[in-house]
């Protein structure tokens, strides 16, 4: 029995060294920033969900389901969901373009772009252009995922949590089997960040309605200033702690 446990633990350690998950490739100081970015995504998605009456501006799996159901029951809903998905994809493209063309302080520049998009969405919402505002919100959330793009691939998804929870479960198992004891922590922080942001977004929407988008825009601007002034590096580090 002991021999089997030892073998399992050794196998877990070898697997962890061979394939460290994305969050564990970053400096621990970046984990908190990632949670802040995720909180912004949760905030925007929650107020977008309430503003649009059940559609999402960052959770495209949910919109894909709404699209599929709408095709069979309500075409207008399908068109709305499809439009949000298309806007999100355009936002991803714009965010990636920004990151690939700007060399210096590119992460700060990307946050400024996101802040500008959220500001535009706030103005559109104030003008009662609900669905135009929603499209720009979805674009902003798509662009946010480019913050952790490296070598053309997104290393950390900030606006969707299914993969994060899968990694959390995997790292918890690894810890129980003798692997990195704290490899699950960054994934928990990422999920808690989104959850906290969503709670705050829902609360503020209940108090001030779509004007809460201004809070998101201001938050994105402050994050952009912090990234720009400190020239924070959001790329994986060879010296980062590994399981």
C-alpha cells in the first residue's frame, strides 16, 4: 500500500515539473493583478447581465447556449446572442493587435484601450443605445483576454472560469498526492476575483443602474496607469515558482 502511494506521489511530482499550469509560470506578484483583472470582468459581466436582461458580455459559453436555444424558440434572442459573440471576437482581435503592435508598456496601453471602450459603452448607455453599448462592452471583455497573451496564445483566461475551476481541481489533487502544496492558490484567487467583482457589479447596478459602467471604466483606467507607470511584465517568467 505504501509503495503504491509513493509511486503515485512521484508520478504527480514528475507530471508537475513536466507541465506546470499557466498560472504557475508567472511571478506570484502577478497573481494579485490577474485577480484584479478577473474582478473587472466579473463586475462588467454582472452589470451587463442585469442591463441586458439575461445576456452576457464576457461569458460566451452562456451566449452560445442562448444562441442555440434562440434558433429553435426565439430568433431575436439568437440574433442578440450572436451579435454579442461576434463583438467579443472582434474585441479579442483588437486586443491582440494592440499587444502585438505596441512594444513599450503594451499592457498599460491595452488597459487604456479597454478603459476607452468602457467609456464609450457608458456614453452609449446614457444615450439609451442599449445594444450598441452591449456590443462595446463585449468588445472590451474580449480585449481584456489579451493581457496574458504570450507567443500568440492566451495563457490565463480572465473572463471565463470553467477552465480555471478545472485547473483548480487538478492542482488540488496534485497537492493531495504530494505535488505543489499551493499550486491551486492562483486559480482560487482568479475565481474569487471574478466572484467578488460580479457581486459588486450587481450591487452597484441595483443602486445606480447602467451608470455603474463608469465605475468599470474608471477602474480600467486606474489599472492602466498602474501598469504603465510600473511597466509591469505580464509574461511568463523562467524564475517563477513551479510545482
